[in-house]
């Protein structure tokens, strides 16, 4: 067989004949490596391809494609309709965050409801899976599992008659396809394995759940094409030392995206937190300065979180600014606005800010809470015990409305927070209004 040499990018899979320092596909440096591949035979001319006839969408048959419930109402709401036949889902997360545990619980719940499932593991052996299932209390549910490093084992499971309702592949980076070159986890292998599994799932009507690894930067490992091939992308987040996990929807063709579901880590696995509104507050002392409750919005769910700020006199030539849980650059902007608009001398203070409970948010509505906590710590005066804050602060010191005003206000009233510091009529229009409302 004739061969030829190409240079393939280790990150995006881009191929070209000559080597160069920067990949034209993704812009990464020194990622093109020479590989020997089989020469492709000449293809048929385009005119010999069979003609395709278009179909009217209203004539397409969709009977029998109704979504199946996962057995968890909260998870069904997160995914939209539930598990759609022929759909491909991708779940990614840090090592040890609980991806395998959550999916094994899902498979066990479906099996206990009489649904046909299959768990394909390329990372654990069958005895390891049995011990995990025993710890989770899933033995006796009739859950079939396969331990294999070849994609053909998963393809055979998808070809069963009738096909399984759910096939879990843990993980796509550990399987290899004999029809592709490279080692498991390489760009070519991940692309080939995912393409074969997704195509077979759409053909048979089984729901496919792929587990994906992440890089040290937090991105899903493999080609970006992997995220485009699937219908839904899920991300399981959380620190190993924290007692909670957050399942986020990053992409969803069948329902809303940017939604989340909170799980608590328990001895028997992951349990859904039905009402996480105050889950991240914990036990807090309301009489201390430098702490403000913010009604934040993550996805469509309002959460009451605590912003903590410590302003201490600095003995450094350049004061220290440390931020955990939200963007440090945003903290720099807010401190500059406070200095300019309220005539505060923050240049002599170290400022430390964090979100209580280890949560990370990107909500612009946190601005007003950060400003209130900073003022409270700077003057060393506690805020009103049941006060709640939200609003975006611009560079002129004006407080602007944010997304989800009605949902935040409804949740704040349901939880009994008063007074409410928010943008708009009856609230805070400027930072001066905030300072006067807090300290007179």
C-alpha cells in the first residue's frame, strides 16, 4: 500500500504537507508533527454521486421519537424533554468530580424502572464497576456493563434488538477504533470514535451519553468538532473538597441552555438539591462587617450567595487585590469607581474578596453587593441583617438593571429579605444612594 507523510496538529487535527511553526487551523505553536498515512485512492467524479431528493418537513415521520424520562424530575427539566431517542450527549468534568458516579446512578435508576441500559467503561474493570455499584446501592437493578478499550464493543451494544434506551460510554478518550490511526485519546481517534458512535445511535434510536475528559485549562479534550457533533453538552463542576457539584448545560438542541442543577455529595452518591436558593449561604454571622447577601442569577435560577470583602491597611508599596469566585478585573474596576465617586482612599488598603461557599459566578448583578461589602469592611460597620443586593455598577457610579429583575425580586420576597437594594425606582440609582441608604 502506498503511503505519504503529512503534518497533523495534535490539538485540532489540521493536516498539511509541510511543517511550520504555527498551526493554520487553531493558531497553536509547535503542534504539527509528521505522520505516515496511507495514500487515498482517487475518488469518483462528483457527477457519479447518487442524486438526493428533498423532503418536506411536514411529511417527515416523527412517531415513536418521544423523549424518555430519566427518573429524576429535576434532570428532565435540565435536559428539556428528557432523554431523546437518537440524541448524543457529552458530559465533561475534572478528574474525580463525580461523572462516573452520576452516570452509574442514572443507569441504575433507569434499569430499576425496567428500561434497557448499557454501561461501557474503558477506564474501569468490571470488578471495579461492581464495587462502585455496591457502594451506591445499585446491585440487583439489572444493570449490564462492558469493560472494553475497543469502540466495536459499544457499537455492538447499540446494534442490539431492541436497542437500549441509554448507552453510556465512559470515556470517549479511552476507546480506540481499528478504522483510525493513532493512540486512544489522540485527535484522530477521538474524532473517529465519536463519529461512529453518534452515527450508530441516530440509526438505532438509542440515547448515547459520552463522557469526555478536560484539559488543564478546563476545556473539553479533543477536537472542537466533538462538541459540534453532539446534541447536548453538559459540564459537571465542583471542588473535590466541597460537598456539592453543579451540572451545567452548555449546549442543548432540545431545550434551554445555560441551566444548572445542584447536587450534594452524600455517602450513597450524588443527591439533587431541590431548592438551592439558600444552599450556598450556610451558617453566617449577620453582625459582622464586610459581608453582603446578593441575589445572583445563574442560568434562570436565582441563588442567594454571600459576598465577603476584607479591607485591611496595607504596608506594601502596591496594595494587594485578591478575588475568589468572580473576575479579578471586575474587582479592580469597582474599587476604582468607589474611589472616584465616593472619595474613598482605598489606595492604602489591601482588598480581599470572595464568594462564600466556594461558588464561582459571572453575574454582573454581583457589582452592587461587592460595593456594599467593601463599604461595610472599609467603615467596619455591619450591613442590615436581612438586606439583599443586586445591580450592575458602571464606570460613572450609576447602578444599572440586570437580567432577571422580576425573578430576583420574587425570590428575595419569598425568602423574606428586606430592605432590597436594587436598581430602578425605589432602589439605588447611584453609589451615593447606596452609601446613604446603608450608613445615612
